[in-house]
C-alpha cells in the first residue's frame, strides 16, 4: 500500500502540461499492461516461487533513493535511508529463506509448489507439500512409517471411517485433488483408486518426492484436468467412496460444491456409496452449505470431527459424509448431523453463491 502511494505520488508530481496528458495516460496504461504480463505470464515462467513481491519492494526502494530530494532537513534523508536499508535487508532475507527452507520449489500457471523437509536424519523426518500457503499432504519418510495416515486423514477422521465402512475386496475410490497422494495409503490389494488433479506439476512432484503412489498396494490412476469436467465426460464409475478434498484453502473452488456438482458425484457413486467432503477450513464454515445441499437432494449427511494428535502428525479435521442410504452404526457413533440454517439457499452454478460467501 505504501509502495503504491509512493509510485502514484511521484507520477502526479511529474504529470505533464494538459496538451500532453493523452500521452501520459497512454504510458500509464502501457505500464499497467506490462505489470500484468510480468506477474501473470513471465513470473510463473522464470521464477520458481513468489519472488516478485520482494523483488518489487527492492526495486521501488532503489527508485526511492534515486528520487530522494537531498535538500530538505537531513533527518528526513536519514529516515528514508534507514527505511530503504531495512526493506532491502528484509526482502533479501525473505528471498534467501524461501529457497533455503524448501527441498523443492516449482511454479506454473496454477501457482507455486514447495516441498518442505523437517527433522532430517531422524525417525520422524517428514516432507510436506505446500501449494501457496495450504498444506496439501505430508509423509513420514521412515520406511516403517511411510504409509501412516497423517494430517487430515487420521484413523478417526471422517474419510478413514467412510473407507473403513465401505471396505470390500476390489473397492473403487475416486479422489478430487491429488496433493502428495496421501489417500493412496488406504489403497489395498485389488483396490482401484482414481485421482483427479488439475495441476500436472502436482503429479510430477507427488511421484518424485513422495512414495504414497508407488507404495499403494492396489491400482492407482491419475486423470489430469479439472475434476468436475473430467467426471462429466466419463461414464458412471461406480465408486464406493468419492472424496472431494479441495476446500481447505482461503479461496475454495465453489463449482465443486454446488447442487449440480453433487448430482454429478452421486451419478458416479455406487447405490450404497459415500461422498466424503473435507470441509476443514480456517476461514469458512462449510457445514451449512453441506446441510442445505443434502436437504435439497434428499441425501443423508453427517459431520465428523477429530481431534489433533501432534504425536502422530494428525491434524484437527472436519469431514462431511453424504449418502443415499442410512449410515452404518460405526459412522453414526462418531458423527453429528449438520444443522440446516434457516433461509440458507442451496448453492447452484450461478453467481448468487458469491453473495452468500460474502455474508
């Protein structure tokens, strides 16, 4: 905000006489377009992480020092130089730490991916896949613990209970969102797990830096592309469990949790299948959304929360399970029914959903 004020203030100080204003505004537009190209096109191509902000801060700091008027009282000059040095040091430290803390840093159109490694050379060494600022899966690297169910998929989590309740030889499971491939740890002999992932970089990193996919005891398939569009193009898959794990970030993909989306999911579920939605979110309460959708579609719905267990690297998680049939006793014992909020409309594929999010 301060940088923006400074740049605009300097532009106002330098604006030309009225007869040259057309050229002035054309140059402003060209500058805006170039900025968009730099951040939207060139940065993902040439920068492996979100480096453009500290680079911009350092560039504007250099501009400040170049434009500094040294005639005013020297206290102002000292203050500007002090601020400039602080910005340069902090931005440079951020750039250095961002890369040093990451085992892998990569970036494409869909954003920046990092693999963080902790407690190296210890039995509890772990790797974590971070997309932007959101944890997309963690794995304990000890060979004896690589298939442990951690983070949002602990033994008492909703998805664990759903998979246990549906367990049968040759179980079919669909998953929207690959992440590190954590759910492949549930894949037993004869099972078939089908992951839908929009970002090809996620598949590349999951295969290279994590072993969930390679360690799966059954068959694992990965379908690249938007999960909903992929499901729309496919014949009914007959999944015993369909997992949608895409709602933990600060900007959820609304098109994956609308009435039309859930109708599509149930088309791909077996008659007794379960839909598992990871609605763990620090910013949004998704339970009323699930309650309204279940009520509107005539489905059974429950909410299952599990406690955090730091010793086992298990996070607090909140899952919603939906089914066309009543849930088995093992699921009902750990669940609560989502409360329907009066006046809360079912989310659909139109923009009215955005106004309910804002409310």
